[in-house]
C-alpha cells in the first residue's frame, strides 16, 4: 500500500482535509463511514448490479489492431466511452448516490466543468428520485450548451457560478459553499479524486472497477494480468486513478499520466499541473496546484474542458513526486490530431480529454512486444462542436 | 502580554470589525485601521485576500477579488503594516486562507507578524489536527494567538478539544452558513448560544457571521464576550467610503 492512501488521509505528503470547521461534521461523518458502507454486502450487491444493468459494465478491453500497427506496439483500449452517459464519470456517481442514500441525505449537489460529471450526477439523481443541484461556471454554461440541456432534461437545476473566473474551480467553490449552507440533508458528489480526504480515496475506489476489469480481461486475452504500461489522461485524475488502482503497487506495470499542455507548457495557457504546479492547498486538499508565488490559484487553460483544472488529485501528486508515474503533457493541437487519428483508424471518436492520452504515441515510443492499455475515458459526442470548429468539418 | 488577551480581560463587550486589506483601494489598509480605532472599535481582523475564499459569501468574495485586482499580496500587506504599531494600539488579527501563508512560509509569516505587532491569526481552513501536529509550536514561539471556529454543528467533544488548543478566544459562527447572512437570530440559534455559554469554556467566545447592526450585535453579546462584523461593514465601505465608518460604528453601539 505504498502508493495508496494512509490512515491519516495522505498519499506521501499530499492529501489531508484542509476544510473550514463548517464542513467538518459532514466530511468527518463520511470519513468514519465510507469504508464500512462500501463493504456492506447490500451496498456491493446494489453497486455491482447497477454497474452491470444500468451502466453496461464490464466495458470491453478492445485490441486496437490498426492503431497498434501504426505505432508498432500492442495497444488495448479500455472502453469507458461505452458507459451509459458516455464516460467513466458515472462509475463514481453511482457509488456516491448509494453512499448518500445510506447516509440519509435527500439533496445532492455537484460541480461540473464540461458538464460530463454534471450529467452523470443528474442521471443518478433521476434514477433515485433525489433533488439535484449542479454548479457550473457561467462561462462553461455558455460553452457547453448541450450538456446543460441534458442536465435540465434529467431534472437537475443548473446554477451558474459567477464568482472568480467563472469556470470549474469556481463551480467547485460554489458547491462547497452550498454544502456549508446546507449541512444536514445534503451530500456533495465530487467529480474527481480531488477535495478533502476521504473524497480522493472514495472516488478512486469507485473508479477502481476499471483496473479490476482490465486485470481479468488481460488474463483472458494475454494469459497474464499485467500490461507493461497503462496510460490515462489526468484532469483531476479519476479515470486515471481507476485505471491505475490495482497496479499501483506493481512496479512492473508502468504508469503514464497525460496532462493538458494547452498551447504549450510555457505558453501561459496550459493545464499541465505537474510541470507548472507547486505544493499548496486547493479545495481542501494539499496537492500540486497552479498558483502565483503569492499563493493565489491561477486559471488553467486547455481546449478540453475536462482537463481544465488548476490542481491534480493527491494520489497523482504523489505518483509524480515519488517518480512512480511518468508524467507527459500534450498540446491542444497534438490531442486534436490524435482524436482524428483514432476516429479514422478504429472507428471510435474519443472525448478530447481522452485524445490527450492517445497523442503520446507520436513521441513516446514503446517496444513492439509491449502491451499498452489506454483508458478510453469518454466518447467524443459532447466535443463535436470543438472538433467541427477546429477542423472546419 | 498579547493585546488580545489584555483586551479580553476588560470588563466590556468586544466590537470587532473585519475588512479586506487593499479594499476599496490598494492604499486604504492603514487609513481604514485608523478610522476604526478612532471610532472606538476594540479589535480588527485584517483580511488577507485569497482567490478562492471557500467560507465567504458574495460580499467578502467580491472585496477579495477587487483587492487582488488592486495588486494586494502578502508581502505588500506586511509592507503597509510595517509601522502600524506607531499609530494603532488595539489588537490586530490577520484573517485569511492557509495557502498564501504556506507559500510565504509558515515560520517566515509568523515571524513577520511578530515584528509588525500582529496579535493573532484566523485561518479557517487550517484544521485543528494539522495545527497541533505541525504549527502550534511555531505560532506560539512568535507570540501569536490562533483562533478556531465552532458552528452549531460542532459536537461538544470537539468544542472541548478546540477549547484546549485555543489560547485567546473561540470564533463562534452564528449559523451554518458562509459569511454575509443577514437574517436575525431565531430560537435555535439562541439555544446554541446558550448551550455554548453554559459549557463554561476556558476561552471566551466571540460571535461572527450574520452580525450586521445594533440588534444582532446586542443579541449576540448577550451570550458571548463580543461580536465580529464583516460583510455589513464592507457593504457600508463600498457604498459610503471612509466617511461612513464613524457613523456605522456609532450605529452599532
Ligand atoms: C471523458 C473524460 N475524460 C477525462 C476527464 C477528466 O477527469 P478525470 O481526470 O477525473 O478523469 C473528464 C472530465 O470531465 C472526461 O469527461
């Protein structure tokens, strides 16, 4: 358990719960109960049944023959894009809605950037008949109109965050303020492996179904559970945490994290947190974050709204600082081209977040015998407008 | 002896004002402090602006955003306050979020506070456990009083723990909310005030959040040693500027 959370809620020096006292009772209640609730047989039964019947798991581990030929290595795609709602995000929201019910909560709040997590939260709230309020930056509401409409169709109330820079970090602040104002009946479904302990660990556990499936699927296809490398894009880091989870303490499996370089790591318009960040505190967690020398959190940039977060989950900060993970950043342009390439070679249109992970094959070379698993975190439907504008389709 | 502790010994109710450093204009910090002291305020919390103030409502958020736009930084605030003790003798508390302190360097920050004559710190997102394990010794070495918050949801056991690590006063948040609420105090809030006052804690309590006028100040100080006004003061400052300060304080008591 070297790379997983310790009993104080830290990954190495990263993590913890740096929260105002107003949040303490809620976060503490969750901390005391999350593991025992998750381990209840009735919870496991309901969680697994929903993942199977509602989300459509297990998702395939697909051998990408033409992509493999192109890059002269053996590439498998873990098809999280085939999950209901189009991305891995729903694994977490299913888990957390069941958690919220067992904690007796009646009202659900969430933050969203691109709207994927907002849609996944609105979906499970509709499923369970719970009130749902999603905070979304006013600027993102304009940029992501189709997802806003989906949330509304699903019965959620979408509240614009008009403070600060009016994007994901501000939506997260607003969700946290809502939780401060509604301490008794509300559960906050955070959308990635970020926030105060126990959120990073709880979300990682819900997403860990990804690597547990990869293990058994590889065993079936290759005769062994371990790939040589596992690759995922990292915004907050939830799809990556799920894909790495059961391999964290298996050093033979190389872990590769791909961040968004935006217009270039040194362009001033980037979201490559490991390259540009310093240790500090964001949304209740001590982790790497992009900030001014004075400790003010700065606004990141990426063409992909889901990677546009100024921090990174504490697990990933630790993977970076310890050297366990290899961190690579990919520009907007390289990601967009990789998205087109996958579409043409395999007939799969990826989310732009995911395209970042696919782009590393241009520069990071693998041996022909290497088995490389890419976590295909989401599908590109939500990004069609961006693809259309970028390529003049 | 620390000015906060001295002040708390006086046989009177404490009126404390929060304002954001560098707001409305970058050079206003010292002038606001002078006007507050002249008006007879007992203590001041100087807000160190932060980009992501989680525990604050719209008024304080907006003042922080403006102060940062004006160019406020931790170092600049320290420079502005360099000679403050030649002019101001009431207790001064810095209130802010932990990240800017961490980036300045916790020990350097505390040292600077001592040099200037800052008496205490309120860092709402520095949790008790972290404080005890890593920072209590540093804060105390530099003579700083650290102030923790309690809320209506805080359990009695936790209140006792907070009381035991506190060395000045406890910041009693009036209701489950971010700063800037304006509703008066209902029965359940008064029950909470009573419950805490009956706990006979070692540290006196000063009430904050939702104190906006003489009415709320009086009902708060019926149970607590004092009260803190933040958002209402900042609103007044935005509307009326310095010239409103005296009148505002007079209207409270
Ligand atoms: C398809 C997809 N992949 C990745 C991400 C990034 O989030 P995380 O790093 O938590 O997986 C998002 C976020 O919206 C997403 O929609």
